[in-house]
């Protein structure tokens, strides 16, 4: 059950991003409620994962029973789900579908980083997280040139 909760918590925002991307700007009110519902469901799934895996019992323990990273990562998914659900309902008329897709991809990447058990899932989630952050900053007019290669052949 633990694996299925993790898969649904990561895959549900990806499916929601695909649905909102395909709908485009046709259903303005429905996309904000769909995004808010997905954020709320993922937050509740992370809370269920936190309670049923007994991460709350070992989050503040020390020694070999310490699982602070797993517990705090799961709680951060809960908090992020609540914040993004509130943000998608509060600004439902001012955002276009690309903002919702980026928010859902950010949620999927954050859940993937926090709930990953395999290295492959962690690496893919980190790449999606960097991509979403870069796209969001580009939409705000901030250009990051972290992969800039100088052209040394055009010396003056």
C-alpha cells in the first residue's frame, strides 16, 4: 500500500497537468477547481502516508530509528498541497492554463523528491523541479544562464 500511495501522489499531478494542458483555455473555472482538487488529494495522500507508515513516531527520534527526512519530506508535501490548492482557488481568474500546468508539475516533482525511494525517481524529479523553476522564472522575465557556453572563436 505504501508504494501505491507514493505512485499516486507523484502520478496524479502529472495526469492533472496533462488534462489541463489538453483542455487549454476552454474551461476557465473548471481548471482551477480541478487543480485544487488534485492538490488536496495529494496532500491527503501524503498525510495518510505519514500516519500509516508511523513516520510521526520516529521523526523526532535519534539514533538508528531516526527518519526525520522522510517525515519532514512527507509533511512538506502536505503543506505544499494545501498552499497550492489555496493559491489555485484564490487566483482562478488571473491565471492561464500554463500556470496551472507548471504548478501541477512542481507538485509532482516535489512529491517525487520527497517520497522517492529509488535513485531514478529522485533524479527525474529533480530534473523536472529544475525545469519548472526555470520556466516559471522565464515567465516572470528572469533569465538564468547556468548552461551558457562562451564562444571563444569570436575574439575581438
